[in-house]
C-alpha cells in the first residue's frame, strides 16, 4: 500500500510542483495568469488521454507494469525540463506528465481495491489518497528549498531523478498489481456511459477536484497579486495549510465506513464550499483560518468518492470506470477551472471566481441523492 501510494504521490507532485514554481517560471519565460492556468488544462488533457490508454496498457503488461512505466516516463520528463527555456517546452512536458498520471490512476485504484476487503475500502483508499495530499503539502516547501539553491529547471530535474529511482525500485521490489486490466471497447464504454451514476460521479469529481487541485494551482497567484503576499510567504502558507489533510483523510475513511459514501460526500462538499467562499471574502487571520478549513475538508471528499466510484459498476469494470470518471472530471475541475480563474483574475478578480466556485460546490453536493450504488458485487478485481 505504501509503495503504491508513493508512486501515486510522484505523479501528482510532478505536475503540482509547477504551481509554487509558477512565479519563477513566469518571470523567466513570460507567463500571464491566464497562460499559467492553460498549462494545467494541458496536463488535464494529457491525463484524459492517458486514462483512455490505460486499459490497453494494463491489459498487456498488468497494472504493475503500468505503474512502473508511468513512474519512469515521469522521471525522464522532469529530468528533460532541465533544458526547458520556452513556454512550448513546458506545455509539452505538462501533457506528458498528465498522460503518466492518467495511466497511473486506474491501476492504483484497481490494485488497492484488490488488496483489501470491501469493508476496509474507505480506510485503504484514505491511505492511498495520502499521495495527492502529500504532494500538495510538500510541493510548496520543496519549491522554496530548491529555489534557494537551484534554478526552477534544476529543481524539476532533481525531482525527476527521484521519480525514476522509485520506478526502478518498484520494478525489483513491488509485488502487487500483478493482474491485467480490462481493455476498453465500445460495448463496455457504451454500457458505462449510459449509466446516470457515472455522469453524476463525473460532476462530483469535477467539483471535488476543482475545490482542491483547481484552486491549488491558482492560489499562489491569488495571494501574491490580490492579497499582497510575497512568493515565498505564499508558498510557505500553502504548504502549511496542506498539512491537516494528511490526517483528515483518515478521518474521512473512518467516517465513510460508518455513515456511508453518500452522506460523507454531501457533508464534506458543503463544508468545502463554505470554506472556499470564506477564503475569497475574508481577510487577515480569517483568510488563513479559512484556508486551513478548506484544505482539511476538501481532501475528505476523495475517500468516499472513490469508494462510491468502486460501487457503481461490477469489479471487472472498476479499473475502466476509474480511468474514465476522474480524468474526465479533472479536465473540468483541474483544467478548465484554472483557466477560468486566470481570466477572472485578469478581467475582474480572483475573489469573485472563488466565490462562484464555492457556490457551485455546495449546489452540486446534493447530486448524491440521485446516485445509485451497487450492494451485490461479484467476485473479482
């Protein structure tokens, strides 16, 4: 579980390290807020493409081989960024890093779900979801530390060396995920996409991802351009507020196993939406407190959401639906939302964009009442 979580962590931090590095990258290659947001949209497009290919790859080289491949390509791409001196180089790198994340996500979910009992999915998925939480918390501190001694290009290359080494280590010592995925075909795609619950999960994931990853990518610019923070203080604050999710995700897994996926999703999304509005409409100490609340509760969405996603189809289709719903949702919440917030920051204010996002999260939370989860699951992976 820890090894799989490490690989999941690396696919996330490889993309989101760009957020705290963005002030330095922007000053070097000349990026506007809207252009910065578009980089994360490209990463989302890559993630969607990778997820569509993941079924074919995992069917041929198993989920274990897919995890190793994604880690090695992630490392090579980050090391190649040492030679990045243009916007186009960064755009291509973000697409490739997104594709690696898209390959990784379905295999991680399928591997975790196959490793533990159904009764422990909430807790197991909360451990697996430490990957994104750790990446959000570590990226700002890592950026501050590396930029103190290296350029942003060298900082990315150093992270790439670690990613490649982890993939090689998993090749020799990783002993999970040794079963094939389900290759997608039109019949399976059609069956999944005709389900109302699938589209509800796409919308819920889009809102949940937007409330965390989408806002995360633009918060450094929001704090520096509208709230008067320096780049260093903004990244330090961003890193600090990402520490509580390391603990609240376990609470989310425990609560999900007791009150059910639907109630847990509803509760966490409502609190998250209120916290987003508070971040945009408060100042001084209340702003900082609101950011801690937002970080803590937005992370709680994912354990019940992935547990619910694992129950809208039978186990043999689990990796396929995991390769479709979150990446499709990430295209909206982690890709289009940063672009919208970037344009909003240029034309009006980031605060207005945040408030509208918070209202959308609260309204979307009530979609859980239309979600249909399966109780009789067949045996299999």
